């Protein structure tokens, strides 16, 4: 783990401080990276998008964004990311299909921390490979934020879980890793995005973890299990949107648990998966409360999942807050 960094207070930045932060970071980035190429790991989430926007404002001609499709994305997510960030926003964005590589590395791995560390190392190694293809790349930029450092134990040494962008393997090929948002809370990152002129659909996109469905598929990850969780997650998100709740809930998703249970389908006994639904409201991702979703929405989601996803025979709703739980299950 990296050397502990100084903890910050819970006091949020004022609008004037947000403006000053942007000006300061742009000046620092321009001074540091003038004449040097920088590779930005762009996942499609707000943290990496704001990081890319800051660097683009400082040294637009030097920025190359890379979206690593690790095969752990939600349904049709990869295509959406390319459309929004490359086609609509005009970023120099390269898509790398590394799904086979990640699945091979994760084969027979079920322990959550080991999964996170494998995914983190593979991210770096893929970025190194792309850097070599693109020529001399001095800097790697990441959308690391303060909550990532907190949970990874980089602030107070109290480790909760390793975030893939904090678990950097030794002997990386880049000269330096650039993390301009590492001392900002999630809500401050969004405010920086708004101040930079990013559209709301980018700034207020619901959080999606770097390891993707890898931490929403409990136990060993297989292609079949990914298909199941993608289908269940898509149904749940559809119902949240249909109910007009998508702008009222901070984050919502499905988890494929390892729990199997007996069910009945077509009059016969079946033994299938249990899917857990999770929805939370938060400001900074440091704490969160479970969302009070109307019973009718949960009921419709459950009925659709067990009907349309034949491998699932039971659906439950997670009503725990953070802490003591974390938002993600792994």
C-alpha cells in the first residue's frame, strides 16, 4: 500500500474554491505535461470523465483516452461509452477489447480482494501495452477520488477493500501516475464537471465500479453468470426508469449471489440462483442509505427477473446502509 496521505475534513469546497481548483490543476497539468503524451484511463464514469476534461483543457493535443473493455460491463454499456465520449464529445478515445485477457486471469478466482487486485493489475498492464503501441507515453491519468483512497487504507491505514486504481503493481512503465481528483469527494467531482461544462448525462451518470460486474458476480466469474447478472440488472434498471425514479436514486443495480435455492418452474422442481437488488442514496460515496423504493416497483422487477431470466428463482432486496455494509457486495 502507498504511503499514507494526509486526511481531509468533511468540509466541502465552496464554488469559489471549485473554480480555483480547476484553474490550479489546469496550470499544474499544463506545466507538467507540456510536450509529453498522457494516457487517460476512461471508464465512462464521472471520475475518469472529469479527469479527462481537466487534462483536455490543459493539453488537448497531448491527451489519448483509452477505454478498456474488460468484458465486465453492463448490457450495451461499451457501445454507449464510445458513442458519448468519442462521437458526441470528440475525445481522442481508443477502445481496447481485453475481455479474453481478463476472463483468463480471473479463471477459478472467487475471493473478492484477489479479484480486485487481479483486475487492477490487468488494467495497468493493458494500458502499458497500449502505451507501447502508441509510442512514448510518459504519464498515466486516472480518476482516483478520495473515497477510493479511504477504503483502500491510503488515508488512515484502515483497509476496507482494495480499489483497482489504488492497487498499482510495482515496476510500471509510466513515468508518473496523474490523479488530479484524488483529494475530492464524489459530490465535489460532479461540481468540477459542471464547472467544466460537461453535460448532465456525464456528470450525473450513476457510479459504476472499475471492476464492473466482476464485483457484482459473487464467487468465480463465468460468462454464463455474467449473462445472468446483465439480464437481471437491465430489467431492474428498466423498471427504475419506467417508475421515474432514475433521477431520484443515486445508484441501483443487481447482484448475482452464490446462494442457490429450490424453486418451481413449469410444475417441476428447479434449483436456481438468487439475485439481490441494491439501490442507495449518497452524496460522497463514503456513506449511503438504502433507497425506499415503492413495493410495486420491486414486485414488478422481481416478477420480470424470474420470468425472463430462467436461471433465477429468487429475488431479494438489500436494505442495509453504509456503514456497516459497503455499496458494492464485494
